[in-house]
């Protein structure tokens, strides 16, 4: 699970619990200028993840960096549903796929912040 907030013009992603260790990241901070938007995607967990680099991959649990078709994605998914996909530009990651408590609320928060910047 992840916490996603907007702080001082940045999008902040904080994995919770042991996910910090599995993904080798305690926090990801991205300027809103580099965030394209977010979408709720209940089927994203079914897509191929690619090669772990580094990360943890088990059934219904993916944490870390995964490379697929030239795209670098940060995954922190522990539920096949309740996921949000955040698209980036000019960042280390092309996107983040995250399990969050309320995907629709996070989608709205991010898209509203991107539109207002």
C-alpha cells in the first residue's frame, strides 16, 4: 500500500511498511511539472511487468523497478484491483503503478493538481 500526497508543488509517493525495503525506496518525490496525470486502472495488475531491476515479484505482489519495452515503471501493487497509474515525463520512471486505499480520490487529487499548476 502507498500514501500519495501533494506537498509544495511536488507529488510525493510513500510506500508503507516493508514495501520500502522491497522497492528500495522510502519515498519518491516528483515535481508536478513532470506529472502528466493519473488514471484508475483495475486491470493494470494483469499486464506483463517486465524485468525486475531491482524488485520483488510474487503473485499479487510487485514492488520495485521493472523494465519493459524501454519503459521504466515503479510498481508497488499488492492487490489485483484498487490501483492507480501515474504518468511522468523527464523523470527516472515513465510511470508508477500503485495500490492505494482510494484510487478514485488519488486520481482526482493528482489530476486536479496538474491542471492547477
